[in-house]
């Protein structure tokens, strides 16, 4: 009996086992397919198709033409500044929906005079497609100031050509000098805008950007000065970006009371008023809504929310020197920093605010330059 029983068990269990193995294999294959689809879905949500294609096809393609220079004459003393001169600051911009929504948001301002872009212009090396998109939203003569980011460096001469062509159409090239997007400066309606590219080009690795800033800031006079570049020091952004610029470029701008605007990390962060930057970072004044610049103190603002992606806050300890932030963990979206200089006719003040395509205003502050010497 016992023998018979165990045989029966054996006879039944063999086909049962086969059937189960088959199911396991099937579900294994289904699981693999599922994971594969999830991976594809994740990758394509992070990097749209164009970026993946570019990465696959164009990795080693580089334009070796010489960099383009512009040889205009910036105003030594500032031009008259119109009331509410409105400048939008973005970086890490894309060619897809979020960028269009962002450009639309910027365009919906009651007044908009220029756009300043701190690098990473489209991620797919398509300067003409970028121009096309900008023209669609702002027109072909709208002034746009751009510098190079790490995703632009392979085709920078081509970007330079589109930047210069636009400057010529808008007539602002007469007031710009330098290597376009690498080390150039422009004066525009009373503002000094200097853009550099520390940490971007191997060829310009040892270019003395700090000395360039010092020379330009001594040569040209205005109480309103903007320093713009792409990369950061680790402590001057919310994510995992490394020290890639050195503090010298920051400190040269702070010394002259120039606002510092960068990108690279895909979030927004704005410091309190800072006197000088070195580790550990020390804050000069903690008034987060009224910032009184002097030659010796200014603010650092990162806005990499140009419509490519939105990153979270990857440093657990919220650094005590940030006055305001916008990032994925607090449901941030593509955003533009907008500043109105000569605000309501007060030459010494600018109203700045961050506008998010979903939430509207997320940060607002006044910049005051009363204490910056005129010359
Ligand atoms: C632009 O200026 C840089 C540095 O001064 C120089 O190396 C480069 O050759 C210039 N480019 C052209 C097209 O003249
Ligand atoms: C910030 O400064 C302004 C202007 O001096 C002042 O009215 C305001 O009370 C200050 N805010 C804080 C929190 O100190
Ligand atoms: C700030 O300006 C004053 C007056 O022009 C000047 O004496 C001083 O050296 C300047 N400080 C810096 C750090 O440039
Ligand atoms: C987080 O930020 C603090 C304050 O700036 C800094 O000391 C620390 O090194 C950062 N940690 C990481 C993991 O980035
Ligand atoms: C300047 O901008 C403010 C805020 O948008 C607005 O209330 C004011 O009317 C503007 N002033 C002028 C002269 O356009």
C-alpha cells in the first residue's frame, strides 16, 4: 500500500512539476519584459528620444572651427535704463513642451526686454532648432544673451553663429565684446552683462576667467552688473554637482556687487547676501526679501529649471545659506527668474521673482544698489 501510494504521488507530481516549471519560465519572461519596458519608459522620460539618438549617433562629432569674437564697444558709462527693464534668467533649456510653456510664461509678462541663458541650451546640438523655437516665442530680433554649458561644447562655434546673428538682428552686437559665450560682455540699457564658461572647454581650461571678470568690471561702470555662467561649486547648488569653477570667479563678482546667476543643477536656489565665498560658507545678512548689495557683497542664484528636467534636493542637511529654493521634492517645475530693474522708476531697485509654469510665483525679493559706488 505504502509503495503504491508513493508511486501515485510520484506519477502525479511529475506532470505537476513540469506544468509549474513552465509557468515559472513564462512569468519569468513576462517579468523580464515588464522590467525592460519600465526601463525604456524611465530612460525616455528622463531623456527624450532626440537626446538618446544624439547620444547613440553623434557622441564623437565635434566642430573644430575657431571661436567667434564680437568686437563692439560696450558703454563705459551706463545708458539710460527704461522703467521696469525686465530680464528673464533661465538655464538648462530644452526643445520640448516644458521649454515652450516656460517661454510662453515669460512672454506673458507685461514687459520683457531680454533673456539671459546660463548654458545648456538644448541638449541635442541643434542650434538652428533652438533659434527656431526662440523666434516662435520671442521673434527674430529679441535680444538673447547666452553662454556655453557642458552640453553645448561640441558645437559651440555653430551656437556662436546663431547668437551673433540674433545680436546683429537686434542691433545689440555694437555693445558687446569678447569671445561669444566663452568670455564676453555686453552693456544693455544700463545693465552690464558678463558671461563666461569656467569648466566647460578643455581649450579654455586655464583661461583666467576671474581676471577677465575683474578687467571688465573695472572698465565698465554701472550699479547694475550681472555675472552669468553655467557650472558651479558643490556648495553653490542643491544637488551632487562637484566643484568645477573654483570660488575665484564668484568672489570677483561679489567684490564688485555683481549678481551671480548660474545653472547646471536642475533646480532653483538663491543665497542670502554673501560677503565672500570659501568653505565654510558664511552669510553676511539674513534678510531674504530685501537685499542690499555693495561692492563686496552680492547673491548667488542657480536657476537650471529651463525645461529639460527638474531635480530634487539631494543633500539632506538643508544648507543655512539658501534664502529660497524650488526643486522636485517640493513639486517644482520649469521656472524663470524675472527681474524688473529701475522698478517703478526707482533706479536703485529691482524687483525679482521666480515664476514656475505650474505654481506661478515661488520667490520674490528686492535688490537694492544704493550702496554701490557709481564709478
Ligand atoms: C577670437 O579670440 C580668441 C582669443 O582672443 C582667439 O584665440 C581666436 O582665434 C579669435 N577668433 C577669431 C575667429 O578671430
Ligand atoms: C528686510 O529689510 C527691509 C528694508 O530694510 C525691512 O523693511 C524688513 O523689515 C527687513 N526684513 C527682515 C526680516 O529683517
Ligand atoms: C568699494 O568702493 C569704494 C568707493 O569707491 C572703494 O573705496 C572700495 O575700495 C571698494 N571696495 C571694493 C572691495 O572694491
Ligand atoms: C551637504 O551640505 C553641507 C552643507 O553645505 C555640506 O557640508 C555637506 O558636505 C553636503 N553633503 C553632501 C553629501 O553633499
Ligand atoms: C512696473 O511694474 C509693476 C509691477 O509689475 C507695475 O505695477 C507698474 O505699473 C510698472 N510700472 C510701469 C511704469 O510700467
